[in-house]
C-alpha cells in the first residue's frame, strides 16, 4: 500500500471513530490526568490571565480548567460532533471546527499558550504531524508554550497486542472478554496498516480497542521534530505527572506530556520551505 493510500485509510478509520454519532460521550468528563494536572500547576503563570488555544478539545474535559483562568479561550476540534456538543454543553465558550494542521483562522502570534491533550497529535501521518507543529509555532507568541501529550515508542509494551484481564467478578470478566474480543478483531484487521520506520512507528493500541493507528516516537525524536519546527522542549512529564530529567528512563510510561516553548526570531524549517 502506498503512503497516500495508507494515510487515506488511516484518516477514514479516524473519521469513523471521532465523527460517529454520540462520539462525544466517551470524552464527556471533567477531570485532569496526573500529567496534565502537574503540567498546568507548574506552568500556571503561562496561561492564567493569558490567551489560550485548546486543540482537540473534544467534549470539553480540559475546558473546565483552562477557560475560567484564561483572558481569552479558544477551543477547536476537527470533529463537528464534538464541537456541536461543546456548544450545547458550554454555550459561553468559543468553540470552532478546525484542524490542528491548518490554523489559518488565527493570526500569527495570537496565543500565549496552546494545549493539546489525549495524544491528539498522534492521529496524523509523519508529514502532517510536522505541519501541525509548525502551525502551532506560528500562532504562538515568542516565548509562548505548547503542552501536548504523545505516545512513547520506548514504552515496554508499545508493540504488544490485546490481553484478557482476569477478574473473579463474573460481570467484570464478561465485560473484559467482550473488550478483548473487540480488540483482538480490530488488532488483526488494522495490523496490516502498521508502519515501523527508522525513527517512529504507526501502531494500533488499546485506544479505541486497537481500531486506530497512532504515531509513536521517542523523546529524542519528538525533541528533534519540535526543534525543527522552531520549538524548544523545556519539560517532559510521565503518565504519573513526574517531570523527567534528560536521559531518565521512560520505558514505564505509554505516553509523555511535552512542554515546548516557541523560540523567538526564526521561522520553522517548514515555514522556510513555504517561503521559498
């Protein structure tokens, strides 16, 4: 399968998940994950009383925490189902349908902080991922930050398939069996689309029962991608909210939360190419 055909198939699978009627129900919550809570506490001065862009907002899980503190809060999601729900649930919030890879509705240097939770950047192909990074750099002011979550290629179970979780409770065991069967079927069905490249991999995992491909990369690769886009990593949190030192083992955590700062005074490599 060619790269274009694979990207189209991947996009069709993602559309089927996120644009399905009632897709918002899976994301209708008002809690923060430990890494998100640790990040927002540490970097509160970067978004409190400032202009914030919430990317891939879904059903507004993070809106509960960011919108009340921001001077200006803009929420975007590529799924019209999610945006319609958010507008109904929080009519006072500015919510728009938009794509992480194309933020042309916003001027350059428009925001002090961008937030992209739930591994939303990992839904893209390699080139689209770099385009998204370049776009968010464009809309950030110099010194502004982007905080986002991404799958970790060095995670010990990154390449593993579904496992049946045992429970002595009959009802729980029945539910676990149903999830295992759904995951096993999807794993077999989508496995042919998996891609393992030199610096990254597209893998289907337990998210959505192995029905979607997600982009996996190491800290070293993500740091290099951000640097190429004009962004410098200033912090990385594991799933438990622990701030990792450079070189510290991260094989225990399936995803990482990166905080990167827009570097002043230069375009990203992608912007350079567009200008030529």
